[in-house]
C-alpha cells in the first residue's frame, strides 16, 4: 500500500492548485483530487459522464449546482450529478481546501462555460 501527502502543489490557475491523488496512488477506476482555492471561484463547468462528490476539508464553500446554491462547511459533502453545471466559490476567510472524487475516470470529460 502507498501513502501520499494530500497537499495541493500543482498550479492550475492563479487561484487554484491541485494534488492529483489518483495518479499518485495508482487508482484507475475513479478520479480523486485535493484542491486549494484562494478567494474567488472556479470556472462554471460540467462533466458529461462523471458524478462527483465534493468534501470541504478546510474553509467554507458556496457550491452552485444548476442554479441551486448550497453553503458547504468543513467536513460537509455535496454530490454533483453528471451533466450538471456547477461552480465552487470560496466564501470563507483564507484558502478553501476540498477533496473531489469522481467516477468514472473519463479523460476530457469537462465542458467549461465561456
């Protein structure tokens, strides 16, 4: 068994970084990542096939799923069905760290709103 430290170090954008746990752990049947989001929000996006579960580790998130907003605090989780447009916003003080697990692990599954 392999143990990895789940600390986002790969920069995706000025505000968002990730630790790709699936790759680090050799997991093939799901996608798992830990993200850190500075103040602000992620791009609105959706996944054609993947279902996702968001679990807030530190901070507070406002997660919009197809226009329905949910405030998600530490150690709270929210499911996002496939084909649902969603966005995560950091609404707390300091960085927001959250874990996302998705299945199936489909490549190039996301569409980003323009």
